[in-house]
């Protein structure tokens, strides 16, 4: 994820989580535009829609990993945050798949359709895990309602 430097946004934690959830909805809409364009064989538009998602996704990842994941690890320890770490480890494959779909938009229609569908499914799985598992746990940790296990920092 080279290029422009992205820094964590300076927001209150719960406001950031709300924004991240809103961004999920926006990224779902962007992926729907990609799918629609691909189905119409408008591969330039599909590629353009993904390129427009790129900076949003990059900023989103920076915020999730530097703020949400950092909080979970500091409050729970690495061992108790393993499931959340696994969810965040999906960021790189999602990003790589986005880049693959952008490249395929100028090449193979069949591959583009398959990879675009794979990207959509992976993204849906990922955002559901964040919204149902990671974010609620992180908010609990932030509010101090989730207790660390004995022997873990926090």
C-alpha cells in the first residue's frame, strides 16, 4: 500500500468506530458500482470505481489497525485478541485483490468477473466480522467494561 502517507484520524474512539461502520457502507456501495459496471462490460468504469475506493480503504485500514487493534491488544493482550487480529489480517488480501481487479479490468472479462465476485464476498465477510465481533469488543475495552484476564496487560 505504497504512495500517499496515511495517518490515524484524531477522533474520539466511539466516533471513529461509528465512522468506520459508515465507511463500510460506502465501500459496499462502491463495490456494488464495480459489480454493476463489470456486468455491463464497462471495465473502465469498474476500474475507476475501485481506484476511487483505494484512498478510503487505505485510510480506513490505518485507523482500524493503529487505533482499534492497538486498543484491543493493549487491553486484552495478543493472545485474547487473536480473533480480532485474524480479522485485521484480511486487509492485505482484500487490498491485493482490489489491485488485481483493477488490472484485470483492462484484460480478461471472465477473470474480472470471477475476481470481482471474490472481492465482494471477502469484503462482506470481513466487514461483518468487524462490525459484529471486533468493534463491539473494542468499544467494551474502551469503556472499561471488558476485564483483561489475569496476567495480561491492561
